[in-house]
C-alpha cells in the first residue's frame, strides 16, 4: 500500500479528496530506486481541468515508456488544501508516489493560459522550491515550461530554468539523455543549463540579457553565453501519425471537465484568422492517418471504459477524411452507447447530418463562431465566413430540428466601429428570424439564440500583435452598446446576450505581450493573495491593481499603445517558421479589409513550408 501524503483527517476536511490521492486506472507506478530520472508534470489549475488536457497525457505516456524515467503528475491544490498545506507545513506532493515535488529531477509546467501565472508561483511555493531560477541549487528540480504561453515566456522568465518551445514529442528525449549524463558528471547546475541551451527548441532565460530604451521599448535582446543561440527554433512533429500517443490515458476518479477519449485528428489550421495565435504557432497543418485513428478509437475505448469520443483539432471540418472517420465511428460504436463529440466544426450540411446522428437534437445546442457581427469586420479578421454561410447553416439546423444556437463574438477588434458592434445584435436577430420563417406547424416551440462576447486580446505571433487594446471601462461601454441594441430587436425574447469580464481581459493583455518587467507584478499579486485568477469566484482585480501600483508598472504601456512596425517584441528571438514580414503583411491587409485565402486555396508564403511537410506539400510529391 502507498502511504498517502495527507492524513484521513485532512482528506475528510477538504472538498473532493479524490483530486489528491492518485491511484487512478492507467496511472503508472514504478520503483523510484530503479529509475534515473523523476519527472513531475504539472497543470497549474485544479485536477478536473488538468486531467482533461491532452498534451500532458501525451507526455506522461511518452516519458513513462522510457525505462529510466518515471513521470508523475501534480495539479494546483484548491484553496481549502492550499490553506492546510501552509498551516501544517506539508510540502506539495505528486499523485503517484505521494513524494514531495521538490524531490524530483524535473518539474514540468504546461502554461495554457495567462491567468494561471499566480498558480505557477503557488506550485513552486508550496513545493518549497525557490520562486526565482537564479536562487535554485543542485538540490532543486529543473523547472521547465511549455505550452502556448511559452511563445512569450518573458513575463515568467525569472521563475523558469528552461522553456520548451514547440511540440514535446521532438527533443525531450535528448534533454533527458543530456540530464542523465550531466547527473553522473557532477558538474554544476549552470553547466546543465548551458548544455540544455544547445538543444534546438530550448530557451534558458538566464543566458540572455535585455536592455531597454528611454521610452520603455526593448533596445536589445542578446545571449550572454556562447552556449545560447540568438534565435530559438520551434519544434514541430512532421509525422503526426507515427508520433507517440497515449493508448491508455489515465482515467480520473471524479468527473473531469472532459471525461472522454480524445482523438487528435490533425494539428494546425489552414484558415489564417488574424486574431488566432494557435492558427499561426501550430503551422503547418498536419493530418493523422484515418486508419490509425480508427485503431486508436477501438483501443482507447477498451482501455478506459469511457462512453464518449471527441475529435480534437482547431478546425475539424478541414480534416480531409472527416466523412470517412465519422461514418466509421457511428457504424462501429453507435449500438454500444458511445457518444461522438465534434467540436470545432463549420456548420454545413454534412456537419448537421452527422450531428443529427450522434446527438439528441432536442437537448443539444449548436455553436457558430462568426467572431464579428458585420461582414466588414469579418473581412478585417480574415474569418472567411459570409452572412449567407451563417444564415444558411442556421436555417439547415432549424429545419433539422435544432432550436438552440450559441453564437460567439469578439468585441474591441482593430478598426471596430459602433455600427460593427450593433451588427452583433442584428445578426443574432436575423438568425432568430430565419427560425420563425419556418411554418409554425413545423417548428418546435420557440428558438433560443445565446450570443456571447469575449474581448479581443492581441497575442504574440499573430498579425494583430501590433494592435492596441482598450481600458476595462471602454470594453464594458462597448458591451453595453451591444446589449442595448439586443433590446431593440424584433425577436428579443428569443435572444440572450452575455459578455466576458473586462478586468480579466486587461490583465490577460498585459501578460500576453509583457516583458521581463512584468515578473515582479505577478510575484507581488501572488504575495497579496491572487490565486485561481481565471475563476470568477476567486479573481481579485483590486489586488492586481495594487500589485501594479506597488511595482510602478504602467498597464497602458503594454495595452493601449500601437506598436511600430520595427519595434523589437519580447518574443522576437523565437522562430516559429511563420515570418514576421508575413504577419505584418497580414496586419496591413487587415487594415485594408482584404481577405487572404486559406492554405488549401492558395499558399500565402507565410514561411511554414520551411518545415518540409504538411499542407504546404499536399499534392506536390
């Protein structure tokens, strides 16, 4: 029997003790005396959210296939356990062995969202690991970060030893082999970091210096050690079909956010929406073979007991074998009570036909993401969706029996006018009107159109990285303009409108494009008590504002400023394959409201062809 890190008394006093005991189906147990490397994989949010993350499952499986490595997991303890760990001075522990995280060789943290940054400090603090990389010794784990937010690692640079830029299946083995040799050599921690910096795709912040101009912009960003390259090139798995994939994913004891088998059908996206970071950093688009996916589905359902399969991708409709795969899944599993989930679909006749076969039409709602209410704004953001597409798709859905539709929009986009804002309400009304065009006897009661607005945040490596943002007050003003327009609509009783928290948006913007001067703000906010900042019930904007004030950091410098064409960005040392000149060209096309065709229609010369495969080479043998 494993000895649990928490006593029965503690476990009975906290909410959801199953978050912390480990021992789930398919979790991996090894003898720690028989391995050379112990790796603790962390998702800095609660267990239920972290357990739904495919990336961690992939790396967990990949690392544990190595005989010399044991990979375990840790998640952010919720506020109740956080309090107990501090009061009783119990160090944070990994689920599998229940050993303190500080005893591991590596602590790997996936950074999915800017608003989890204080949780990263919670993990380090509760683990008794010094917050600052510069203060760590040979006794501390190597703290390594990855995930989408690692594409601008600078706000977190002080807290990490290494950042992994790109997809984990490529050079992690080389890093672990390097660590093993270093461990035997008895060399210094600094020497290991220098060796790691020589591995393509790894960024060691301590080996770089930044200087600033009088106006606050970056003057230079340069290596201070010959081991560090001037540019760090993103890592890409070109053959995703043969890449490592978890056939026995860990099955949680309690309901996770996404309790299902996940089939990643492709990586990347051909669309080129100008606000979308994922669409740029995951280029080029690469597909998994349909035969492999069929086999994965069979094996993973058998190994997990899950009753749902979800097809994962940025735009599932663009997977070339989607029809074949979905038809197979329906035929193979429909009689076995297996649900099929199809997120990220464009709503067209095929998608609706499929969804009517795999969903209870009466209960489920359909989701469209027009992103903008007016055609002009959709051209600015390169959405590639006309109003006719939206109304036609909605009409087919209504005629197929659906009565509930969700519409997702963004407010605060570059060049947005009051007319563009009001079009969000008007478009929602036109969708409802399409429902009431159906003869009354053929309708199923009233329809419900729920429109939601998030506020636009410019992200690194997008054409909109040059854009400015607004204040929280201005975002709220815009949301109220839209809300007032909803009240004016003919079908207002069928319409519902809600919007995102503008204060969170402002902070997300600072973290997304921040530099190293943001680290003291994050640390101060954590010291003041900020934690679980993406959770409405725990978010404390007043404490964040106090942190900015205490550290003399000006939010408007990061958010309300239009960047010059040649300004050095904190992330410019990273090479994602997509060129800066292409991104700027797209920024100019946005200002001219010019649409750029998708990757399958016409190559736009973004630079991703340099990786030598994927959509860039389809049909060009």
